[in-house]
C-alpha cells in the first residue's frame, strides 16, 4: 500500500471528499466504493435509481396503486372534491390560459368520411350522431 497524502484536523465530511477526489484521480481497483457524493450527485443518482426502480417494478407498483385506490376510494374522492372547491378560481384560470394558448386546436375543422364537418373538440359528439352511425353501418 502506498501513502498518498496525510491530512490532519479536518472534519469527516472533508476527509471523505478528499478520499473521493483521489478515487477519481487514480481510479483504483481495490478501494473503488464511493466515499462521498455531493448533493447534486445524490440528486442525479436518486433520480436515475427511481427511474430504473419504477421500470423494473412497474406492474407491482400499479397493482399496489389500484389496491390503495380501491381501499381508500371514498376518502380520495372526497379530498379531490374539497380541493376542487378550494382551488376553483385557480382551476378556472388554468383552463382559460390553456384555451387561450390552444385556440387553434379548438377551431380546427375536421371533415369526416360521412361528409360532415365539425370542430376537433366535438369529435366524440359527432361519432354519436345518427348520420355518422348510419354511414358506418352502411359502409
């Protein structure tokens, strides 16, 4: 073993930082476990780890989520209802902003195979009409 440096009178955190700097510098084969992570490195690592975990256990997490929803359905719906009442103004303001930013989408006209023309937002309503249904049945 080779002595690289000696440091006296430093806090433990600083010593771990110094050790990690030497690990980065020399890339050893034996002492390769991280001794220190900065807050930014921890944040990035945790984000990547969570992403991998969610992908790996996606089905299990979805099952637990469904079970939790069924178990607490009344409480969840009540809370959503309260939140809508409390934040009514904020919600309506967001809807207005969204509408203003996406006016073109709302005014976009679509011509259906049955010959009708309608705006994009009323597409579901059009599919329920007698004219469209009879066209689909005949063709």
